[in-house]
C-alpha cells in the first residue's frame, strides 16, 4: 500500500490554539515532516467552514495551499480530499490543476467529488441541488477536466456545463494527466462515474463497507466495459497512535477537545483508528487484503503530537 497524510489547515479544528502568524509555518512544517517520514503524499481538504459545526476558527482554502505546497516541498505528492466540484467551474479547475502540476514538477494527485456540506454552499452563495444533479455535474466536470488536460482545443456540451475550443496551457507535466480520484460511495450514481472515469476510488474505512463498495464498483465496471483492476481502491481515515495507554488517553482527550467532544466519544467515532502501532496495523491488515492500495491518514495531533511518526516508523513496516 501507499500512504498519505493530511496537513493541518483548520477545517477539523486542528489549528486551534496556534497564533495566526504561525498558521502557515505550522502547515509547512507538517508537510515537511510527512515528506521526511516517507509518506507518499500530503493532502488537504476543500472546505470553507469548520466541521462538525461552523465556527470562527480558520479554514485555509484548498487550492491556495496546493500552490503554496507545490513550491515549498520537494518530493512528496500533493492531493485534496477532495475538490468540491461545485465551488469552481470545471474549466477553471482544469487550469488550476495544470498549473499546480507544473509548479510541483508533476506531483499532483487530483481528487474531486460532488460536494455535500450544505451549510457551506448556502453561506457562500452556491446553489445546493439534489444529489442526482450534483453527481450529474460531477460526471460532466471530469470529462471537461480530462479534455482540457489532453486536447489542444477542448470542446464539450452537456446538460450542466459546456466549453468551446478551450485552450489550456500549460498542460500538466504528468502524462497523460495527473491521477484522477473520484471520491464518494454513492452506489447507483457516483460509483458509476468512478467506473467510467477515475484512476482511484475512495471509500469509507470499515472493512464491510470497503468490500461492499468494491463489489458494486466491479459491477459498474462490467456494465461500462472498464477493467476493474485499473481502478485503485483507497480509504481515508483518522489515526491516533501511541505506545502506551496513558499517552493514547492524552492524545484522545486533546483531539476530542479540538472537536468539542469527549475522548471516549472521539475514540468511538466511525473511521477513527486509535491504539498502539501493532493494533493499528492489525486493524488495517484485512482492509489491505481486501484490495486497498492507498491509505490517506488524518492525524489530529499532527501539529503537536507524534502519531504520524509512529505510523511511519512502525505501522507501515508492519503492513509491508
């Protein structure tokens, strides 16, 4: 498997207590630490308001960070989990991504989804149509983006979007284009878009869900004539790693404070892996064996703790 780690950007309250002048140094240090620890990629979220509730805590914009990290890191790949299609026209998004791929020297992982955070949409003045419309927009957007990455004069006319002779220079460095991730597990519509267009899918982190979504993706691939094995299946989860129970309790307590919940509540959240390196590796092993090729790790303590170090030095080797 390959492994990515998130840079703190405030969306999950992970810059709480950091003075504003220190926000960027904190984010950059985290990216450099992930790079030095051997992670394959560094990731950010694409959101404007904090979660689980909108607050006055900062949330740094996704593609601003992509450009900044492209210029200030050396080898680590850069991704978003995931770009919200509704927030930028797909033609503009293709241009942004191409420029970031060039600035980074060909290190972009491009992930996109249909969007879900209704409060954020409405607060920023975006329409929030029903899921079938948002997924229909996503399906057209990925076609436009891929066309603009590869064609000299890109043209597309759909129900939601259209372009006519769009020129996108520079093209991405990566050939034929940056890896395209389509995030989301909607079984009727989203996974069909994955089957048609994506290089990677991204699923919920529990084994049963991963297996079920994989099986449904395989059915969509058969229906559209796509080789199922061409699509990498990945997961995105939260990890708190500690070598002794007292340290684990302290990390859970502080991470819970960031979210406004107790340590016990945090540890019980779906998608949270908390424990010793051996326990984390044991929990991930069956998901790896079910075909997961990439784990994108959110470490709530990355700005103040060592979960990422323990994961890199002990969990990854145990799963090799």
